[in-house]
C-alpha cells in the first residue's frame, strides 16, 4: 500500500464533498478516497487484503493526519463490504441500514470500552482530557439526581460498561432514533452483561488486536469512533433514572 509523501501531511478539508468507498465486482477491489487539502487521492486494494491493510495502517498511524484519514476510510470500507469478506449475503432496504449502524455501534462500543478501561488504569491527572470532561459532565448529572452514592458503590466493571453505553448512546442518538436501536441506559437498572454481549464483545477482540500492535492507540482519540464519542457536542446527555 502506498505511503503518503511527507509534503502532503496537511489535514483534509472538511468542506469538500465526501466520496464513499466503492467496490468493483469485476476487479474484486475496493477503492477509497481521502482528501489532502483539496487533492483527492484514491487507493485501490483487493478486498481479500482489506483486513491486512487495516492492520498495517493501524500500526503506523499516530491518530492524526492523512494516515488516520486513510485508516478511517479503510474501516468504513470494511463496514460496508465486510459481508463479502465474511461470505455472507448483504441485507437489503431498512435491514441493510440497521445492520450498518449496528456494526458501527459495536465498533464504537468496543473502542470506547477499551479506551475507558485503559485510561482508568492511569492516575487522574494523566487521563485524557476529553474523557475527563465527559466524566465531569456525567458526575454533575449524578449530583443533580442524588445518585452519587449509588454510582460510587457500584462495581468498577459495571461503571465502565454503563459509561460506554451512555457515551456511545449519546454520540449516536440520531442514528439510534432513526433505526430504533439501543434505548438510553436506565440508571441504576442497567443490564451491563446484556449490553456487553450485544455491543462490546462482538468487536472487542478486533480492537484489542489493534491495541496490542500499537499500545498508544488508547492514549488519545486515535480514530473516528472515539472522536465521535468524545468530541464535544451541542446535544445533552440522554438517559433516564428510576
């Protein structure tokens, strides 16, 4: 896979039209497009080598710049055409859209779960500032609802799973509503094991393999999933208390 020249290390412009990944049955290749400044750059790769390409770019990306854009698009292509790699028939119509967002929610949940767990092994002052900000807002809500004691006495594993469900559910609120997926977690009656098995576990092995290849991936918001979950948004948190 070609490596981008150093002179093209400027961030891609968000104002330019987005180009979706494409698959050719004739060549059995996937083509993705990233933009460096105003320059569109196409990459074409055999669909059989897509997973290997994701692994390779993941190892060399530092979470920013064109290489990260390339990784994001490779993951997007894997999301769209994974049924071909896995030898499954693609769903049609509404079910297709539902499957695509479920796939994305599972990746976002696995990355968020791993990120929180990794960051919580650090001292508070060394944790990622975006996570600290998100937790601060969450803590403020607990205080307003007089739920601090219940939260503080909950098991650590339950807390991590609840925060994962809360942060991911909030980030994907529009998609959840559109496809009727993942109701907001109900505190304190959150079914942590059910959420873990449905949304975290399916992609956790894949995420952990990326982390083992490049441990620093969990030091920052290194991919599109984590950035979507933790970058500040205008909408408020959405979950209910009982």
